[in-house]
C-alpha cells in the first residue's frame, strides 16, 4: 500500500477517534511538534534519524524531533518513569516489550486501541507476538518497533586457528564450553565468550534460554513465586561458573556500556551471544563471522525473543494523533525495509518479504536467514508482570556473584529467589 494512502487514512481515523466535540483550537494549529526518544546507537541511531528526516520533509503538518533521550535502550524505563513524574516526557519512546505492563499503568500512557483498528494500518500484518507485546489488558500503548532473537555469532578465524570446525545446528552447551576453552588465550587477551556482570538485563538475557531448554522457568505459572532457582537454573548458572572460574574462558564484562560487541569486532572473542542488530557493525568491521542457533539441551535449542515497542505518551490529543500518524508511517513495510537494510534487524511485518528489495537485504547480511529462521525457536516470553525488572535485577546480581566466585550457583539463585518472592508478594508496583 502507498504510504501516502496509509498516512491519509490514519489521519482520518485519528480525527474520527478524537470526536466532533474536541478542542477545535487545539486541532487547528500546526505544524504539530512531537518528540521521540529512540535510545538507539551507531547504525540504528543513524537510520532512525534518516527516516525521521524523510518524514519531516514529506509531512509539513508534523515535525518530529528525535534524540536518544540521553540513554541507551537499556536505561529507557527509569528515564521515562522519572520524566513522567514531571511532565518532561516525550511523545514517543523506545521501550522493551517486557516493560509494557509497567508503563501501561501510567495514566499518561496513550491508548491507541481505536487508532490501530483502521484497515490502512494493517495491524494483522504485524507478527502476533509483537501485537501481544504492545497490548496490555486490551490497551494498545504503541506500535511494534523490533522483533529479534538470540543466536551465537562465531569468529571463523579464531576457530580455525584452534583447529575447530564451526559449530553445527545440533551443538550442545557442553560443546560450547569445550570450544570456548580451546579458543581462549588469556595472555593474548582472547576469550572464548563473554558475559555481562553489570547488573543489567544483558546479564540475564542469555541465562533464560538455558533455563527453558532444561525444563525450568522464570516464575511459577501463577507468577507469584520464583522458579528460576530450581535444578535447571542451578545447572545453567553452574556451567557458566565453571567457564568463568575453572576454564577462565569467559570475559566478565562489568562495563555499563557492555564491551562484548567491541571485543568480538576486534577479533578477541570466539563466540558472542547476540542478535541481528549487531550485523551492520560486523559488516563494517570486516569480520569473518558465522551465525548458528544457540547450543541446545536434549535437542531443544529454545531461544529468547524480545519484541520492543514505540510507546506513545499523552500531552494533548493533537500530539497523540500526530504520534500515531508518524508511527503508522515509520512501521509501514517500505520504511521498515529501509530500517532493516540499515541495521540488520528482522522483519516486523509479514508483507516485508514481498517487497522488491527484500532479497538484497538477505544478501547484505550473511546469516540473517539463520536468525530469521530461529524465530521458530522463540517459544516463550519473559513474564508479563510489572515486577519483571526487579526480578531481572535480582538474578543479574546473582549471576555476577557466581561468576566472580563470591557464591555458588545454588546459594546465589536461592538468595535472588527469596528477594523475588518478597517483591512479588507486595501488591501493586
């Protein structure tokens, strides 16, 4: 569908949604200025800014001002939460899907449920997991931004120098440990893999698939108690502890900015657990890399996927309407193919694969086909609870203690579970 048609249809829809009794003075002024905090870095930031410039040039009635928000995506939730208390919030912000239950509770979070019903937006063209991630108790709080999943990237040169063949799709976590140990040369500053110990979501992001593969889960089904500290969790974290302390094959990254990608780009990591967003940087670095699904447990190669959202916040009706119009344009297939080509991200709409430039996108990023196919291994999501950020922080602390040798896996996870149970027992936020 032509983007001009989409934008016109959305404009008609949002005006209808505003109702005939709206403030005509508010609706009559223009252009409408809206602010977006994108939280992106490097190629992703450049792509967002390029697309915003294109929108501003073709939509004189709306002007979008874009900034990182002063934080990366990892730090956006506390930044937004603080801004909402003082009316210093943007109109749009990039937020992880797991944060949707938290942010939807705020009365300043806009409700776009009626807006996305317009046929021109083609809401059903987004993957079901994305629509679920941006909808909280029937309230649509924004538009899907990114869908991804975790894979392992490997440095082909380092594996060859160690006499290793690239891992196959059926490899295991024991294979991962053995190959990481063999490629480590600590004196030369080369490690098999890396793990974050900075207390961020980055630390737990890779542990959850290991837990799920082994039959464990993060919380109990009723989401009232921790479940991650069981046998599956202890085995997963125990393996990482053995890699860090016994094998010394894990580079423990305590930097808030996370050095893992830079280490991998510079040829100092054999394996890097990450996702499609790193591919443009690896291309720019000229790295000879390969992509493979996560190691498996008993043939289960379950991964983690985190659909992220462009969330809209209220200032006035006119700005909410303008934000919805802009996001309908930004998330349309043509703009998304540009974003994907610039950043190496995955398609957020089914129809994108039908565009003429899609095959060029696949050729640009060797391995992107593996990552796209790996979406089939993304079977579960992080718990949709407002308490998840606290649960994540407790487990991240447990990981750091364990990998630094300050506690064993069982003790660290048991402590994190007790803190989790106490947090979940508190009503509300």
